[in-house]
C-alpha cells in the first residue's frame, strides 16, 4: 500500500476544500492510503462549511500508525486557529509551513512514499521566514538537489520550464547553453524513469518571437539554445528545435513529441493551462522523492464558497502514485542489465536502448 503524504496548504485558501472533495470517495483507496498533515479543527470547519457529509477521516499519531484504505490525519498542531477563507495573512502561512515541514520530514525518513502538496500563498509563507520562491525550491534545498525541473503534466502534453518564477527581464540572463542542456537531460531522464517512455522526443522552444528568425529577432537561439540541442543530440537524446511557441501550440506538432521544454513560465504555461487547466498537475522532476501538486494556486477569491474543483488535486494524487510505481519498474529493469559486447561497450550504448 503506497503511503501518500498530503499537506494542507494555506488554511484560508482552497487547499482544505479540494482535499476533502478529492478524498470523499473511499473507493479510490485501492492502491494508496492518504495521510493528511494538518488539523482536525481545520478539516471539521471546512467539512461543515461545504456540507460534506460523505467525507470522514481517522486520526493517527504518526504515519507508521496509519489505517489502510482510510483517510488518515496527523494533527501537526492543536492550536485554536481563526480560519478566514479568502484572507491572506501570517496565520495561513504559518500553518501551511508547519504542514509542509512535518510531511517533508516524514518523507525524508521513508515514512511516506510520495508527497502531494496543496496550494500555498508565497506572500503568507514569507511572512513566516520562508525564504524560497516556492515549495519546489524548498524541497530542492532540503534534498540538496542541484537540478530540479518543473513539469506540468496532462493527457494532452508535458511542458517543462528552463526558468520558473523570475521576472521576465531576468530571463535572457538565465538562458545559457549549459543550463538549457542540463534541463534537456533532466527532462529526458524524468520522461524515462518517471513516465516510462523509453525513447522520448523533446521539442525545445526558442526564447524570442519566431525562435529568433536566424538572429533577426534576438540571438539567444543561435548562441545558447541551438548549441544545447546539438550537444544533447550528440548524447543520443532526441531533442529538436528551437520551435516558435505560438505556432507549435497552434499546430498538430504537440502530438508528435513526448515533452516540450519552454524557456520561461508564461511561454509554456499559458497554453498548457488553456488546454488542461482543470486536470493538469505540477510535478517536480529531478528530486530523489516524488512530489506533485495541482496546477493552480490558493484561489482566495473562491475560498470557502464551495466553488473549487478537485480534479487537478485528485490527478496529482494519481500521478504521484503512478510515478512511484514507474520508478520501481525502471529500477527493476536496470538492476541487472545484460553485459554489453565489446563493440557496443566502445560506443557506450545504454542497456535500455
């Protein structure tokens, strides 16, 4: 039974609501058991607010005492907390951080198998001394991971980002052939190990309109992106491009590739969310652990109004479980590879190819 750790997110946002809605049907617990890190008082408040009679949970003292096929709750705090749906404040950030820290500690000590994080408010977190752009960067720092890649996943496509939450004016300075190459390699490895794609094809976007038009509209493609793609191809990685983002998403090319590498946040995610807003999932590749989250934020404007959709959060749980199983399968396939003959050994051919 796979143990899925779930963080509560900002208690004033839609996190508790989408957790309750996603887990109200116990028939989904055939392969995993959810363990929520939060507060029974918060869950009771939202259960009453949403009139969710079907949702129930069991309290356990630790993830080692969980009850299979039930929703389990670890009370990270027992404080009397004022819950204010739709309000951004230090309180929401404080308890979101407590939930995250406790879940990550259990994940790091192998008491959990995967982690699914509910949305947080960066402003509220930073009021509590959280010095990271987001939860992904926090997890990367905790795991001492140098190469982390944000991948937005849906049935339609998988979109990864070279740069994430930085101002647009800083993006060109963050684009180098080394960084783009590293992201391509990290993406390919994740598509193989986490998604079970043996020979993934990756489409790489340019930075400028029309992918620079051979240097007429910017030279980042010529200086950095094309050399990175060429280097990846020499490493036997099926990377192609650079493609103009607008025409790529507007054509059938999206169906020809297993993954898309965009240069900056809105270049990749605007089209992705237009295609998959309700069912998309944010996956943090490159970490030693499995972490997913919904592809949306705290949505304070609809918090507590019973308007939030749980589809993305439910898909985040399913994807985390699938990736966990894929990693086990990948490890088994490559545990005892057949010995290579001398000719192939000289060419350094991978045993899985």
